[in-house]
C-alpha cells in the first residue's frame, strides 16, 4: 500500500465486548486506508467515566500505566483510541501530567512501584475519527467510495466525551463527522443534540434519568427524519441501540432507529461485505435503513428549489459560514 | 572630541513606578563612575517642571554638553526633555533617553536586584551613546491644508464636517456607494430612542453639499506615500457605470432592473436589492451604481433594461475605474467595523434555524424603511412572535472568538427589548453575562426596561435548538442557559432569537494598517499613540484614527473622537509647517558603488538612483530613518543620522559594561563614597 501509516493502538474493553462490531469494521476499513495499528501489550482498563470521580490519583495512575506501556512499545508517538471514554482519559492524563507538576510526580511515583515511568507529553493521544479525517483525508477517502451512501439519511452523533479536550475541532458544534458522511455520499440531517449526553452508565444507576436522555436523542433524530444514527463512541452506540426498546416501553414511543459506527458506514461505502463489518449484531436491525442506499438519488437531484414565498425574508447564506 | 564631553545623568523615581523596584539612588550614585559623567542625580518626577529646571540649571551652571534621562519610554517624554535642553541652549538631539520603567522596573517587579542591575546597563548604554551624538537641526516642511478622511460613517462624517466648517478642504473617501455607515441602517438610537435617520441624514446632506468637501464614494485608497503635512495618496474610484453628471437619481433604472439579489451590506442579508441600486432612499450621493457581479448584462451580454429606460442616458456600461493621485497634509482613518459572523457559533443556530436573527438583521427589521416596513416578524414575513430571546455576547467576551467586550451590545439589546415590547405583545428574555451600561443616562434606560417587564436571565446561553422535550416546546426555539442567579438550568421556548453579534475590526484592517503605516492590535483594531492621553493620533505623524476602527464604541464616543481628530488636524494646519525629525539615512556618494540594493529595499521609496552619477541618493523628505538601507548596504556607506554606526556600537559596549572578553572576571561595582 502506497500510503501506509502505523500507529500505537489502545483498543479499550468495549471493542472486545459490546462494540466488537466497531472493532471488526475498523480493522476492515483500516486495510482499505492503509492504516496499521499496533496494539499495546498488557494494557488495562482506562477507568471509564466513573473512576476519576471516585479516586483521582489511582485513576490517573491507571491510565498513565497504559501511556507508559505505549511508549515502551517503541512504535509511533501517535496513540489511537477508538473509544471516546478511553480517548478522553488518555488525553486528559497526558495533558494534566504536562500541566501539573505535582500530579506528574505523584503518578510517576505510583508507576515506579511497577517499574514504569512516563514522560508527560511524550505521546499524542488521538481519536480514530481524527486519524481518519486528518491523516487519511476526505479526498483520499472519496477515492475509495465504490457504493455511495446516497438515499440514507444519517444523524451524526458525537456524544459528550470527544468534545471535551481541546483538539482543534469545534467543541460546541462539531461538524467533522458530518463532513465524513457527506464524503461517503450520505444525506446528513441537522442534529442539534449531536453532543448531548447519552446517559452513560446512568442506565445502571437510574433508568429513568438515562432513558429520558436517550429518548430526547432518539426523538430529535426522528424529528429530523434520520434513517440511522451514526456514532463514534461505544457507550453512545450501546445506550441508544440496546435500550431503544426499553425507552419505547417506558414512554410509549415507537422508535426503530438503528445506531451504527462510522466505520461500518465507511465499510459499506467502500463496498465491503456486511459480514466483515459486524453488521447484524445491532439490536435495532440496520437492514431497512441500509436498504435505502441508492434508492432516491435521482429524484433528489431533479428536485428543484421551491419558489420563494414573496413575503418571506431571505435566509442567511451558509456559503461563507464558519471561518472568516 | 568625546573625551571632553560633560554628561549629566538624571534617574527618575517615577513615584513608585521605578523607585519601588529599582534602587534609583544607587544607580545615580554608580553612574557618577561612568566616563564623562559630570553630574548624576535622582529625582522623584523628572518630567515635572522642577525636574526639568534641574536639567536646565545644570546645563547653564555645569556646562553640560550631553544629557541622559533614565525614566520611562521615549514615546512619553523624549519631547519633554528635548524641550528642556533646547531652552537651556543645548541642541535637543544631544539628549538621550534611557527607558528603565517599561524595560526594567515594570517587567522585573518581583526581582529588584536584577532590575537594578539591568537599569545600570541601560543607563551605561545611554551614556556611551550620548557621547557619540551629534547636533542636528529638524527639517521644516509646509503643511498641505487638504485633509483625507477615510470612511463615511458617523465618525468620518463628523471629522469631515468639523474640518470643512473651519474653512479647509477635505477629501472624504467611502468604499460603499453611499456615506452613512452602520448608523444609516439603524432605526432608533439608545438610550433616547431618537430616530437614527433623522439625526444622521442632515449631516450626510451637509457633507454632500459642502463646498469644502470633495466626496468620493465607491472609492478606496490604494497607496499612501510621504509624511506628515505632505502625503501623496492614490485613490481608486470604482466604475459606477453611471455618468453622475447626467444622472438625476430618478430611480427608473432600479425600478426596471430584473436582477434581484440579497443585499448583504445595507439590508444585512434581510432584504433584496437590484443589480443597479442605491442602497437607501436618503443615500448621499443620490446616484446609483451597477453591481457588475449580479448584473445580467455583465453576465451574459443581454438585458440593458436600465439603459433603455434611463431618461437622461446616464448608464455607461463601458465606464472604467478612475485613479486619482492627490496630495493631502493629514489623514483621518474612520473605517468602522464588521459585525461578528454568527455562523462561527453554530450552536446558536444562525443560518440553520430560520428564526434566529443577528442584531443587524433586527435593526433592519425594526427600521420603518426596512424589509418588513418596521414590523417585527418571523422569517416567514407574516407571523408576529409571541416571545423573543435576546442573547448577549455573541462573539464577545469569549476566548474562542473575540475576548474583548464589544461595548454597545448591552444597550442595543435593551433597545431591541423595548422595540419588541412597543411593536408586539411578546415576552422578551435577555440572556446576559453582565449588564454593562456605564455611560451617562444608560443605567436609567436599563431601569426603565426592567420596569417595562423585560425578563433578565444572568447566564450566557449554551445553545438554541428546535429539539422539543415537552409539548409546549414543539415548534419553538428553545434557549438553554444556566441561570447563575438561582443556580439552575433553564430552558425557555421562544418564537424568535436575536443574537447580539459583537463588533470586529474590518476584515482587511491589517492590510489597511500596513498601507497607512500604522500599527494594529492582535484583534485588528488600529493602535492609538497612547491609550489614555492620545487615543486619537497614531505612531505615524499626521495620521489620526476615529470611531470603532480604534476599538468598540457607541455613536456619541465615535462622534467625539471624530471631532477630536478634526481638532488635531486643525491645530497642525494652524501651525502652517511641521518640524520633521532629522533622523534620516545619508549615502556617502563618493563611496557608493551604485549596486542599487538599497533602492528596492526602501519601504518608503525614498532612494533614487542617479543615472548620470551612477550612485543612489536618499530623498530626505520621504526617508523615515528606519535603517533598512543602512543595514543592507554591502559597501557600508549609508549612515543613519542620530543612529550612526558609532553611536549604536558605543551603546552596545555600554550595555555590556560588566562583561569582559576571554572569560575575565566580571567587573563589580564599587560604591563610591559621597563627597
């Protein structure tokens, strides 16, 4: 492969369990994009979303152990995590150890007990989506698309974790996943709740709270006519998919919105088989939504813009929007 | 020669500013040990009349031939002390200033010892340099009595009128087809709610008809050369495609024009205009322009409707840009501001959610001559809102966009709240961080709005969505914010949202600042000469600034600054001539090889090549003494007056007084006993 790129890789627990479809589709897509991921030996849990609020120092130390092992692997300085919680915890620990001397020395003291150490800032922790968009690039991705996703309306769901560290993307209203989906040929709907919370582990503590948060997201995606929700976080995928029927029961709603990983949709657009992408393991079947691919394309291109209502005021043009 | 110089050194306490950190008595005592120093004293305030008299007395009694004052920046008080030397009969260019405030005490406040050592080095450098100074005479040049004012908003209009009314010529250059600026877009002005057009248009009319004002609209300044009193400017008058000598402004052309486009300038995107257009009825001048980008004839060669219907044959499709080169004595920049682009904050929905409006759109909406004839309506153009949220600080006080306060938005938001209440039955919610209503009578207006029943919620809005959670939110825009006064999250469903977008420097303000040779801040606002005592002049003599191009401000402040700039220009004109610093480059023509390297490097085009003699020569009127050619000359035959090779090398040697080559021991200061 002409543009082969190698990364140090932290899979996290989800990708080996509930989100194995994320893992499978990522591996399949990586082959297409020429990305090689070298998994860290003997990695441990990142602490997920809870441990930091229970006991901060062990939580940081737990994460720093992974950073230390990643450096020992002597691979790329870019450490990739596909899970948003892992990404946030690794990046935060790396960043805070650089910023706060006390934390740095305490964590290193803890690491020393296991014969390890970590020089803060030695690694650059990145999310899989960032690697795909920044390093591979949308143009390169476009050349791989053999089956454009035209006809399917997707709601890009970022979740609340990926937007927390400063990464250069818009943290209030990110659009990079939207752009990737457009590149794949999908119809992207506006999804104002794109960074709202999915409930996280509240499903285990307070169903009512969690299900209401999930309901809001499903309602919003459905209001905008989304056929599917596309996400980049195993937690988000699990909550919206696995608890959708529970939500329907609790609120008397009737949502059937499949929740897919962006790598699965990339794989489909690249013409890979559904088997290779872990499709079929989702609880809300993606079949009906995926069947729409390639159906309404022609009609859409022929659609003429509606004539302007004489009284209506013009909408602002979005052509020059964004950065000046 | 220099061995015979008698140098006086004066160390200023500047109250606690310097003396609080630097051991001023110690430095003064130490300076006595420097070669040629005859007198060395410290004093509480050297800039006071007593401090200056101290210098004058010592020159007279001790026969000082050089004076060094170690105090603040030469920007502040170099002229003061040069004046003192002059009065005592010493050539003012034999004075040298050492900056031990900005360069030592202020930046090393936590380390007095280091600051004191640094102050000694600075003083030592200044003394060494003073030894090499030569007497110079300033140039005198007459002042051209014509003034260029750039920008025809309220600040520029006021500047132009003040100068013109005093009897002097003004050239007023405006980029848009009409003068008036942002103020012409407003309906009401805060806090008095008087009609913006009613107070502005008489002034616009005066500008258009003033015998002393030459108005150039649809024009831009492309190049500026020269120096205070004697600038040469190159102005591009863009082709209007209209013969203004024939045009009567009747309007037949734009009434017949079939090309309609959204007017993103005057109507702020809320209304339409034709390809041939006059921005608004009271425009000055009254002549339209053809926007060639949207004109059908310029796109595909057909149409010419305006030409057919023009009763005076004033449409000229073949008109070309005109270049005017003229000389002016002073320049006032009043180039105004751009509105912050709310699309940069998509979480507030502008451009995505139809009923989110910007502040400028709302100004147009409430304007009786605007797209809705002054009615407050939703984007559909028919429905009146029953509730309106006004979001403060959009693109202001936010480190992600602009970290400064835009100064006017709180008051404008109050004005909007009042207008909504006046024109509709809607409930109004203001989401603010702090209410900033400082100037005269503004707080009264705030109190009035609270009496009127506007809701104030202290908390920057987090987002605006149409994602309903409850039945009463369906079909509404929901504003989510943390109400920091009650410590709770609030969701308020409304029909309309107004974003109080902040003021930004013009998108090309950096470029303009380079063109006029003035500085601008990181944000892009033009730098004033002094933030408190001279917010009108710039570091480039003869170039003044007024209005929002210098920083966010409201109409009264812009008007005041415009008048102040006019007064500064008039006092220069009144003097008749300017003294110009004799800090110039000089080429030793006998040794010049004629390589011409300096010719192209000179940023002021001040170096001519004399073909007959095959040497380069500096035009002292254009030279600003920047030293670029001095450094670049491969034959080292260019000398900068007042910054000669010798004076700079001596200053460096002086600065390094305690360093010896070959690792010899550092020379430590031995305090001499007072006599």
